């Protein structure tokens, strides 16, 4: 079995030598770290505009968490390049990522005026 560190391997050896049964990294425990989200633009009509050029994994996780934990928030994304992929190895674009989360999106060049009024 491969361990992530030498210390983990030493502990596993100790447990084995003492005939203690164990499972190694077989469970996942969800947790939430409290953060504060600061929207880029809050409009008088209640729309929140979040603007992104490059949208890294940490920002995607943040937006996903905000949307899941605050479904009442009318969050909409404005991208410089909505058809960029989320990584070199992925075919998922920024736009597709939003669609999966049911988040309206647009490109900067085509912000719907109805979003703004």
C-alpha cells in the first residue's frame, strides 16, 4: 500500500505490528470552511455580476459553494472569454461549467441589457 508520507507508513507499520485493524483513507468527511464572498457588482435590481478573465479552480469552487449555499442570490457571470476551457486537459468551458450549475453567463461584449435594469 502507498502512503502519502513516511510518518503515515510508520504508523501503519506500528498498527500492523500490534495487530490493530485499520482502514487507510477509505472515507471522505465533508466540511465547510467559512469564507466571505465579495461580489464584484451588486445592481439595484438584485442581480450580482461576477466578472472573470481567467477563472481558476479555487474561484470556481468558491462560486459553486456560494451558489449552493445561497440559492436566493441572483448570481450571474460575465466572462472575458466564456469558451475558454477550465483547464488544458478539460473540454468543459467556463460557459458549460456555469450551465451545469444553472448560473446565467455572458461575455463582456454581450451583456444583456435586461440584466442591468
